[in-house]
């Protein structure tokens, strides 16, 4: 992909929002790295929902390069070994980032959908013990946030599946409540014109963060984690939908996906359905904990890409440049490429901390080649710390 000339606005990558590094680091150190996940230091260090401005940290460097302090680690009690926290970064030119308006609240594991000039941002953890139950809207032209409204009480607060047809936003299952509480099978539809919610036929079973897409008039839901939050689900269901309503009385069983588990990107492009990255395994509720306290379990992050086409058979495509998860709301289509920003990759081999992805990846659909993205997007929106939300503003290329 050619680089636009220097004077064009399109050479800029624009960071809209909040928590960016602050959130990323807090998440990295206190959320993901804590074996207990919800230590009191984690909670006290979390951005206060009532004081969202208080914890915004603006990176002086490119976000993923900011934390480069080498970690001294005793190996075998004899030798010190140094390993940069960003040891897994792939070499790439530095991208220029521009700070945009802060989001009203920080969110982890929420969801976001762009419709034209507006980005609808849903739910998410504010702290490990507090989940949001509302929608905030970002306006790209105005660089402003506004239009907050409530979600239905029964709607999940994190790990949602979500997709839009350009007016209606389909919201599928997810986790209801804070910590590592159980999932719901309930689904909802938001009419973005009227901002009214409707029910949609529940899934055959609840799921965490299933891959969700609209394809050929049907809402497809596949993978995710099962009710215990950890066990990967392979089931794939679909239902015919139109204008926010189901046209059928039950979900149809479709071909299973090759990999279950949550946090996979799911993209429909050129009439093909692609699933990208994701993971198997996730935090689980501690057995018997009355607050469903999260406890860490093994996770495997994937770089795999699979495609479903006319034959309704999964076909492997070239893998990503590194394993990448938490990317379900972090992709966009630019110039016949899928562009994916950020995510999480395999944990640090020594500290076992979660490692955030700083790269922007580009999968060229003409050549089926993955590259690091140099100038393929005009606007990047980082919205949820671990989950980057990427949007493209065609206006910027004119
Ligand atoms: C889109 O792709 C074409 C062909 O690869 C390239 O010439 C053009 O510069 C790209 N446009 C943008 C905005 O990246
Ligand atoms: C977005 O903001 C611009 C500039 O303030 C405004 O003119 C426009 O109406 C807004 N768009 C929507 C859809 O609200």
C-alpha cells in the first residue's frame, strides 16, 4: 500500500480517547499480571468512574514503546537475565499519534460499533467490581462524546458479540455483572435511529465473547467460551434477520468453527466470512466465591485465520504476524485490506504478565499477505485499553 504524501492528513494516525496508555499499563500490571486479578491495589489504582479525567496518561512515545524498562529477573538464582517488556514487538516505523477527546469513562472488555460518523461504545468493566450499563457515543467530525443512554438491565456488561447492518446493532449474549460472573443467553437489538431496544430470540446456550457477524441475511454466532468462562465452544449458530427482527423461530446449527474460545475478530468481506486470532481459555470464577471472584487460568493465544465461503467449509488463510486476541472490535476494512490494531498476545515468558500488542496489522485481501501497517488508516481509536477500536474515515483521504 502506497504511503500518502506528507502533506496529506492521511499520514496521521489519530488516537481518539482516553485511557490508552494509562489504561493499558494499569491493565497490564494490575489486571492481567495479578495472579489474583482483583487485588485491592488493582482496585484502588483503577480509574475512578466518577473521576474519569484523573488517570489519563498521554504517551510521549509511541504507546507500545513507552514501557521499555528492561526487567531484571533472577534465573536459577544465579544469572540475571534482562528481557524488555516490549521484547515481542516487531520492528516497524514509528507512527504519529494525535490525542483526541477523552472518553467519558474507562472501559475494559466493552464493545464498540461504528456507524458512519458515530462510534457507539457499550458496557465494559469500569473496575473489576463495577460494570457499565450504558452507551456513550463518539462523533468523529466534532471530536466530541455525548448522547449517553442506558442499556436494558438484562443485557450483558462485557464479552458481548456485536454487529450492525448500518442502522440496527445486534447484541449477543456475554457476561452479566462484574468479576467473573456467569453469561446470559439473551440477545438484544438497538435501533440507532430511535435509540430503542428490542429483544431478540435468545441463543441456544450462553457464550462469552463469541465471534459474531451478519452474512447473507443471517446473524452468525460462533465460538466463544462456554458457561464456565474457560471451556472453548465450537458451536456455530445462525438466524435470518431483517431490520432488527428475527425472521425465524429458532437458531440454525451451522458448521462448527475450527477453534473455539473468545475474543476473535470476525469479518465479512467480499462475501466471505473470516475469523482471525483469538484465544482458548480465560479467567474463571473461583469455585464457591460469593462474588464470583476471578482467578487466572491457562490461555492460549492464536494467530490462525480461517475463511468460510460458498462451500461452507472452513479454509485456512495465512496466519497473523503474531498471536493476537481481544481484537473483536479492533478491525476495519481499508482499501481492500483488513486492518487490525493492538490486542493481547502470548504472556511474557518470564513474568507471565499479559503482553499487549502495539502493532497495527494489515491483511491485503488481493494478495493474502499480512504486513505491518504503515499508513493504511487515517484514524485509530483506542477505546478499551486492551481492546483497540479502529475506525477509518474516508473523508481524510479526499
Ligand atoms: C489503496 O491501494 C492502492 C493499490 O494497492 C494504492 O495505490 C493506494 O495508495 C491505496 N490507498 C490508500 C489510501 O492507502
Ligand atoms: C457530529 O458533530 C458535528 C460537528 O459538531 C455535527 O455537525 C454533526 O451533526 C454531528 N453528527 C451527528 C450524527 O450527530
